[in-house]
């Protein structure tokens, strides 16, 4: 009996401390859960279906669809697009939270599979994750390629192309209508091509390279805008059900071959003529930096060089072309605004001269036209989707890590709570709103984005748009020919464009014909 009693006593002594510890742990967890504030909910949003979520209900015109949803669900709402949680932001204050208050956390982009296929795995400025490699590449582009000094050094290339396009339009005569977007695209393509490798590719080969490049870039832009089921259901990516990645790889190989030929030609020319240390185009600048940084901790590779060139040509052709085409359409629709812009040009340039880039800083109304065009028709209406690297709070709602974030710039820039008469084309509003520029500090006006991932090509885009627009308006009057209709309806895509191309008559307005030669 005593043995049993001793055993019981010993077991009790052994078990009791563990039991107390377990009870303390349980009560501690319960107290923590009771005292802890509940996690804020996800943003509201429309109901979806099992597995596919809200995908079947999406309107192809996402910018207007998201703006309508914001009226029902508020300025921030969620959608389940397949297995991908997506949040749409529709107000300046919420955009400020993302781009300023939590900029680093939201500095990554959500990379579609087709983009990876064409940018050498995403090693370009647009898709690289935020970090040392991206900062290195951005520093090279901003301080070297896109600095004021470098852009000034390429002015003669831009001037030559603008003069050639003016001559072509003059030779068409008053009875030959032109597709404005097509003419501007050719101008932008040739202009970008000259800046990219005008000093590296033989002059006699530039036209054939340009034609080949245009076709490839057009297909790449189209594929980037195609909805890909593999992005909504990543576990299906290996099957590439729509064949989009396969097609993109095909065009990427063609593009790679073009870039390889340009680099090879550059090396041949330098071997033949010697290296005088002067860089005559972007390609030469990039290859020089590549050689200089070969031993650095994060070296610039040939793939970096090619990926940046792809960014330049994709970002500098379609987007710039669409902005100019929208501006011209609005000015033709509002002839009194066109006359006001032409009067400003006549006063600054004179009536027996040609437009130079040096005139641009003295043309405030022309600058206001560009800003108002980009307010109504931002080139990328939803910007490049962002992705938080950690779970965040925005507008009082929880945004989980890796959520796809759309900033509906199209909706923000037409918000009646911010903009008076928001759907009307009123450039003069920017004459009073002089502090509103392209730097992204005013979160009600974000045509180029904001924060660390703001578009690096703003300075180049501003020069190209204003110089081209100034020349078109100074040199010609424009009107819609008989049998054609001016239609400002938009076509949504990775970039916003006119659904019906603008066809117009360029009527020479300068008395001295030598100004067109």
C-alpha cells in the first residue's frame, strides 16, 4: 500500500509542474487573442464565382469598368481574378498612401509572363524587382542616358527627323489626307531608332532595320496587352494554354537578332574607325558603361543593355504617338484652342522661322495642352501594376503580400471631387495649376506614375511630344476631310489609344515654302 502511495505521490509531483505550465500557456494564448485588436478586413468588392472569381464579369474596358465599380464599392475595392487577389485604387489620397507613405513596400511590379519572355527574364527597368540591381540600372539611365546633357547632344537627330516629316506632309498637298497617328508613329520610331543606334547602324541599313523593328515591336505590344490565363492561374503556366508566351519568345528571338546585329555593327565600326571616346547614340553609351562596370559588384550585362533598349523603343513610340494623336484630335475638335496655340507659336517662333526645341520653354499654353491631354487620356490608364513585398494597410484595409495593385489613374484624373468639369478638354486649367507637373508629387495627376518607380523617360517624352506637336501646329492648319468623322472614343489596352484612327488634312499655313524644305 505504501508503495502504491509513494508511486502516486511521485507521479503527482512530476506531472503537476507540467500541468501548470500547460495551463499558463493556454491562458496566455487566450488572453493574447482576446486583447489583440482584430486585423482590419480586406477591401470590399463584388461577389465572384468559385475558382474563377470575378473574371467572367470583367468589362474589356477596364479603366471605365473600375471607375464604375468604385461608385458602388468605394475608392478601394478587391477583385478575385482567378487565384490572384487584385486591389484597385481610385483616389488621390489612397494613391498617396501607396506612392509616398509606403513607397518602398509597393516598389515592386507584378510581372506578366509575356513580359519576362521579352525582357530577358525581366532584367529591364520596368520589371526588375526593387533592389540594388534595379537602382544601378536606373542610375545609369537617369544620370547618363536621359540626362539633360545627353538629350541635348541628340537634338540634331530629333530635328532632322521632324524636318523630314514636315517636308513629307507639305508635299502631300491640301488634297491628300493623312493618317495622323501613322505619320507620328513613323516619326517617333525613326527618332527613337536614331537615338538608340543612329551612330552604330549604317545609314543605308536604317530603313530596313526600322521596318523590321516596327513589325516586331507592334506584335510585342499587342501580346503584352493580351489577358493571359497563366497569370490568373499560375499553376497552369507550364501549359501556356493560349500560346502567348510561345509567341512572345518567337518575337523576342527576332528582336534579339536585331539587337545583336546592331551591337556587332557598332563593334565593327569602332574597330575600323577607332574609338574616339565620343558616344553617338544610346547603344554606345550603354556598351561603354557595360565595359566600365565589368568588375563591379553588380555588373551591367549585354542582356541589361538589350532590355533597356527594348524599354526605350516600346515606351517611346506607342505611348508618345497616342498622346500626340489625342491632342491633335481635341484641337481639331476645338479650333479656337488650335488658333490660340498657333498664336502663341507665332509670337515666340516668329512667322519666318522654324520651330526649335529651345522655343518650348516659352510656350506655356502648348505645355498645358500636353498636360490636359495626359489628364484625359493617360498613356497607361492603370499604370504598371504594383505588388507589396509585405502585408500592408491602405485606406484602413488589409492588403496581403503580393497582391496585384492597379492604380486607376484614368479615374483619378477625371474625379469630379478634384477636377472641375472633369470630362471637358480645358488646357487653360493648367495655366493656373502651374505646380502640377509630371513629377508625381500631385497625386491627382499621375500620367507617368509616382514614387521610386515613376517612368524614367519623362524628360524624353516631354521633349518629343512638345517638339512634334509644336511643329505640326506651327506649320499646318488641320481639318477633317469630307467622308471622315472625328471620333474621340478610346480603345483600352496596355496603352490607351483612339479606337478610330485620326485622318486629317494638313494645310500649309506658312507663306515661305522654304520653311518646309
